[in-house]
C-alpha cells in the first residue's frame, strides 16, 4: 500500500527528530521536481495547539501560575514568587516543550517566564542602579537584560513563539535607547499620537520604524533558511513578522495622519501597496494581515478627525474586498509578480512559486 506524504507529515518528522530541516527540505524539493517543478501552493503553516489535551494542560498551567502570583501577596519578599516561576517554567518546559513537544503549554510557559524574569530584572535594576544612573538608562539596561533572557530561552528550547516576545522587547529597547525623554513625557500624560509621526521631531517613530525593519529583516533571514516551511526557522519568522508589520504600519500611518488633504489617504494607500507587494514576494500572508487591523483603526481615526465620515462599512468594504481578492488569487498573483521581478540576491532562497495563471 502506497502512502502519500504531505508537508505536514514532513514538519511532524522534523519536530519529532526523525529528519533534520535540511533533509526535509531536500525531500520537499525532490517531490517538487518529480511533479514538473511545480511545488504545491500550500498555506503558511500555523499551529497554536494540536488537540484539546494541550488546551486542558494550558488551563491548568494558567491556574497554577495565577495561584502563585496570589501567594506573592502573602510573602514578605514578593520577588520570591517570580524567581520560583522562572525556575518552575524552565523545569516544566523541559517536559512539555522538549520531551512532549506541546505547542500551547510551551507558549504559556514562555509567557510566564517572560513576565517573571521581567519583574525580577526591573525590580533589581531600579533598586540598585538609581543612585548611579538615570531612570532612562536603567530602563534601557533592564530591557536589554530581558531581551537577553528571552534569547537564552529560545536558544535552549527553540520555541518559535519566543521570537514574538523578543521582537516586542526589541521594539521597546529601541524606543528606550533612541527617544527616552519622549517615553517619560508619554508616561507624564503627553498624547503619544502627537510624537509618533516622522515629521514630529521625535525619535519614537524612527525607533519603531527601525525596530520593525530589523524584525522584518531577521524574519526574512529565518525564512531563507527554510523556504519550504518545514522547521522552526520558518515558524520563528512567522512570529517575528507579527511584530514587524504593526511597528512599520504604526509609524507610516501616524505620519500619514499628520499630513493634510489627500496626501494622507495617498500615503496610507501606498504603504498598504508596498506591504502587500513585500508580503507576496516573501509569501507571508501573516505579514500583511498583522497590519490590516491597525491600518483600519488609523483610517477610522482619520475620518473622525476630519469630522466627516469614513464610516466603518466603507472601511470594511475596501479592506475586506482587497483581502478577499488577495486571498483568492494569492498563488497566481505571487507567481506573476516573481516572474516579473528581475533576479535579485536571495530570490532563489525564497519559497518556490507556482507557474499557473489567474
């Protein structure tokens, strides 16, 4: 009896340790060549849990960690609980992440670890460095240490979701380094939207835009290591793109809102077009999707500021129609775009594209 192996089977083999990512990619390429060089136009792999047992275990972990947080209120040193949560998360991850390879419980554990280690580092930094450094400097040091702690977790457990937390820490670190005074102004009650435009003279938009571009570049590097989307590298890129897209859209959208007349909508439309083209090139629907909701909110805010009405139905029709069209014809549109583009460095390391027509 013959058995047809799918991309999901190969990913499962990689996760179980039966194949390396390189071996799985070679098998995928061989299969593609055997069907006239036309790889299957599959969706982006996305997995939050593999069964209800993972949900059940995750609920138990959340209840357990919540109880530990409650216990901290009864202790003379409340930092004992975050320290214990760091150790407990690492111990449980050895079982649920490395041995059982469970997705959702692993996400709960890394979130617990991230929150606990953030509490420890922030408390220690402000308790011991206030006499020798400014609060802005201490904030940057704390964020750098938190980011380093998350990188250690990723190095040990290779959990792709960790990249989402690392990316968020990176955005905050960039803002703390480039525009610390603006952050403290915001904490004092200044309207953040007034300093988010690239034309405002603030360093915040440059920090968020730069961090978003760096996150997108790192995600692209991960994707190029795993063009057939079989291993952890591709999954790590997925989570990084969820940080990169909103960071970029936030800066460009706020800059557009600061403009006058039709230039605002034109800038937003151009930003969306560029993001759509980039998402097609790298074959990442998630990159575009991550920024759409935020973009819709910006357009709605723009309509309210004008006092005349870009109503929600109009916004939903425009964005929904564009997303539906892209989703329906993603594969042939990407194929046409990739064939049109000239050869550029790394093009042959991107996900393969189909040869079909619209």
